[in-house]
């Protein structure tokens, strides 16, 4: 049985994978698990492909390291194993990564037939639910309005349609001009508009010219000329009156 988990960055997909692996391990150690009730089958091994990083000493890139670990899982996991995959294929091109991930999941579902959780941003993979028995889609729920996106930290049935990467970038503090540019490019990519440029990139939109307000500059200079932590109430009133005159 393979569960494909899609959803936004920072939504909790990777944490969910690790949580399930730890619960299976705790149960097999005879320890309590964080649940009111749990029915956990016996497994002969827990296999995990999570994280990323190269191994310079062995001349292995990040992607090579990932593929070696995946190969170990495919050769050693059995139908009674528990496997978690976190973001397979992200170390190579989009199409290569998607093709490899789909082929790996097909092999796991049809040949190994072990219990598997995979977190991915390849939303094309949700179509596998209709193609292969035992493959099911889950996603991290999102509450979305015109002004904000809230990640609910909850796994629900069904696949997600996007990753909300630009929203996460905005939350992280990326400049508004960069966010606007990214949205512009994303809209063109999603619309499938042809690119005629020889470099194969979407033409950038013209950056807006931001003119500084003279009044704003005067007010800022006045405020910067005072130590606001060391003024009297009377001085504060005098500063306000001066600011009012400038406005």
C-alpha cells in the first residue's frame, strides 16, 4: 500500500513521515505510542530516504547519495517492510525526477507491495491512484483566502493541486518585488504560453519605478534626529507638532 502525500512547503509532510516511522518503531519496542488507539502490523524493517546532502569523501553528489539509498531500499525491502520517502528526485531536473519517482513508486506498489509513505511536490503523481491498486492520495489541508494562506497541519484524503511555494517565500520575508516577479512568471508557465526567447526563459516584467515621497523623507529625518527613548512628554508633544507642520 502506497500513500502519496502532497501539499505546501512547511505544511508538515516530512514531519508526518518521521512521526509514523517513530510510532512503528515505538510499537515494536513495546512502548506507548501517542494515540488513543493504534492497530500496527508487524514489520521486518523500517527503511527511510529522508534529508539530502552530498558525500564529498566518496565523490557522491546529493542526487547520487539519494539514488544509492533508494537502491538499497528497493533491493532489501520486503512486503512486510515499512518505507518512507521524502521528496524523491529533487536533486535532478524536473522531468528526470518525476519519471524516476513514478517508476520507483510503481515498482514498490506492484513488486515489493510494502507499506509506503511518500511526501512529494510532483502533483502529477496523484494520477497513480487511478492507475494502480493500493495507491492512495493524501494531502496537507490549507485554508486559503484572498489575503493569506494558513497551513492547518492536518493530513486529509485527496491530493493537492499546488505547493504554495511563493506563499511560503512571502512568509519568509522575500521582497515584495521578487514575489510579484515570481507570480508573473508562474502565471505564464501555468498558462502554457510559448517562449520565443533564445534563452528559454519567460521575459521579465518591467520593474516599477518607486519614487520617494519628499514629505516622508522629511518626517523620517526628523524622527531619526531624536532619541525617542530619552525624551520628555513635553518634547514628544513638540515633535508631534513639528511633524504635523511638515504634513
